[in-house]
C-alpha cells in the first residue's frame, strides 16, 4: 500500500472552533498534531501494509504513541539546548518536578497552553521548533540569508504540507486578488512592520483592527465577497504582544 493514505489525515481535523478562547494558541498545536500524524501514516503505510488495513485500533494506538514520543523528545531537547534544568522549567511553569519529568518521558502529554508556555519560557518560536524537529533537513536553521534553493524548498514544503487551506486562500487573495495594492508593496510593508519595536506594532495592529471593524459595521469594506481576515486571531496576537511589552520583552513567540 502506498503512502497516499497519509492524506486522509487533514489539518482541518484538528482545528479549534472559532469561538474558543484558546483558538489563537491552538493554531500552532493543530499544525504539530497534523505533522506528527502525517508522519505516522507514512511510516505505517510504507512498512506495515497488512497492519494498516486490518488493525485500525492498533494503528490509532501507534499514532498516539508516535505523537507522544515526538512531543516528549522535542520538549526535552529544547530544554537541554537552552541549558535549563527540569527544576527551572517546573518553577517557571508553576508545575511539579514530576509533571515536567512525565512530559519529557512521554508518560503524559502537556495541554496546548502548557506546551506554548514551555517554548515561551525558553524564548523559542514554537512553530519553527515543531517544523525543525519533524523535518530537520528542510527547516533546521533556515533563515533569509540561506541559499535561495533551500528557502524555496522550505517555502514549498510549508505551503503544500503544513499551511491550512485558509492560510493558502488568504495568501492567494493578497497576491492575486483585486486588493488595490501590489503584492510586493504589501510584503515590504509587512517586512517593515516586523522591524519595528513591539510597542509600535501593537499600536498599528490596534488601529487596523479598529478601522476594519468600523468599516465592516457600516458596510465600507472592499472585496467583502472575498476571504476575510480572522480578526479574533489578530486580537489574540495583540493581547499576547501587550503582555510581553509589559514584561519588557520585544517579541512573543506564539506564531
């Protein structure tokens, strides 16, 4: 049996409802669950064709084990990479030492909020950490100064294998849609904004959200028959940025 069975496991199976207060934080974990599930399916389809067909329960158990193993290994490796002790993580996260040990051993799996806080404590971008851990040959150490071939490979892989449908449709709208602005100018504006201090980014984002919601309420939006932004996601990012700014930090990692 070929590995096409992996495509039966969609990112959208792990989406959190739009109204959930954890929706912003859930986007990263949804991608992590999707990536690890997809890897498990490929492994099973390649090496255990009979197992794949006849033992759904065992297959699901294996996939659950695979997710727990990848998660526990990634947590332990990220901590040791930052040279932090388990005692340090327990104190920073407000957890017992045994809880941290169980997470790293794969005995239990942390909640999505705890997993995101883990990376925040270590100052690590969690999406990048997940991508690098699952696909190190593609994403490990990737940056804008790399060989363009390596960048192309990572971007293409992300679009085809990680980005959810909504993300791809929003990108298509910005590049190909009748936005009234060129895509290159939009991208340069975003790049410029990412170079600003966090306080300035918060101010700009708040103004954008307020203006969008006002124009939406009075029916002045352009292209309102096209895909619209997830404003709740933006508001969640603003809230997290504000918390970081108050703590004297210049970035937040929950992307």
